[in-house]
């Protein structure tokens, strides 16, 4: 069985008629990217006809007919099988049997969220295909790798500060990142360099962008900026309880950093081991923001957060007003 290829490393030069591909993972952006490469190369070079079927719909006779090299449909074929994890036993067996004598004039692209390595039929399918992993980005650094490739594709570059802000302001998701980069490409038009100002203009009101502004304002105890960021969040359909959760999350991490510093844990250890639920470049920023607080102040802040949570449940006051009052008291603590 061939070593797997990560989807971002898969290029059209790897595509050949007669070869088949097994795309495993849940990231739809990466799946579409690989399928587009396969389709474009085979249509351009081999003029294949493409057929798309779904594992939760296809039946064994239909699948067998489509896999038949001498079908009346066409001489050269690309068969895309989506949702292959939903294939029933009979249909999966029909697909696996194909690889005992695959055709040189057709290719299969099998898309599945998972493939049970213990199942004999999946073993046959894996043995007859090139394995391509399509997993979501596990951390911010993976998005950075994607960004380097994507910028090269559109013949543009970003300043270092723009890259930092871009990674801070996007969801940990390739599809979202690709959409935001497309907007930046359109915004900058013929310019070849994307600046920090471009990022702020294009991504300044995204959910992640607003959240990082909220964190920064909290960390620096900037009441005006914190209220403005909170209002943007409410306008973007954040629920008051969601914002209260983000407040708690922010101060929990500040509290954790302060305790680690008190225990003489180094900054590098804190960044690499203890605040891993943030982008790597955000972790260093959290260290800087922790300097504006002390442990005694954090005890008061947690009491205010608990009080506000109880008020949400027990009073008839507008949650937005309770949240605003909580925020002002926190920044004065």
C-alpha cells in the first residue's frame, strides 16, 4: 500500500488515467481541491467522461455496470464515488472486487470520511488506490502552510504583520480561509502585496476578527474598544451568553498564565505546553496581555462573571445591559 499524500501536497502531475484515488477525511475544501485537480487533468489530457455517484444511494447492479470497462457509456471514464463510508456490504464488495482487475482506461476517485482498515473490502480498496488524506487543519500552523501555497497560486505575498493578523482573524478552517483570501485578492486588485491595513479592512468584522479585537481590548483594559467589539459581536448575532463564555475563557487563560509564572514556568514552556487552544502566534500575545493583571484582580473578576451568569437566569434586566455592566466592572477591577 502506498504512503498517504496530504491533500495540499497533491498536484495534477500525479494524476494518470488508470490510477485510482482514495480521499479520506472530513474537510470538504480539501476534497474539492483534489477532485478538481483529478478532473481537470483527465479531461484535458484524456477527454474522459465523469460520473458521480453516492454511497448512500447506489445499488450493486448499477455500480457493477458503471465499473464495467466495456460499458456503452464511454471509452474513458472518471467515476467519483462520494459518501463511500455509507456503502452497504454488497456494494462495498462490488467496489472492492473491481481492484482485482482494474481498467487502464478509467479512474476512480473514492471519497470517504473513514475506511475501516480491519475490513477486508477496505483493505482491497486501499491496496488498489493512492491514499490522499483530507483532514481539517489541526492547528494554526497548518493554515500558514496552506496560505504560503495559496498566495503563490494568486501571485501575491503578505507582509509579516499581515500574515499574523490573517491567522488571528480566520476560523481554523481551510474553506473559510480560502474565502477570506479571495476577498483580499479582489480588494487589492493589481497590487502584489497584501498589507495589515488590507487585512483589517477585509476581516475586521469577521467573528474571529472581532473576537481577537475583544481579547486585545480586555487584555489592555481599554474600556471603549472592548465595548465597541462587544457591540459588533452582538450585531453579528453573538448571544450574550456566548460573549460571557468568551470573557470567562479569556480570563481563565490569563489566570492560568499568572499561576504558571508564579510557579516559575518559563514563557516558552507556557506557549508550547499550557495554552494550546489558541493559534501559536496568539499565545505569545496572551503572555503580553497577562502583564496587565494580577491574581488578586482575577479573583474579583471571576466573582463578577459568576454574579453576571446568575443575573442572566434570575433577573428580568436585558442581558446586554448586564453584560455591559459586568465588562465595565471587570476592567475597573
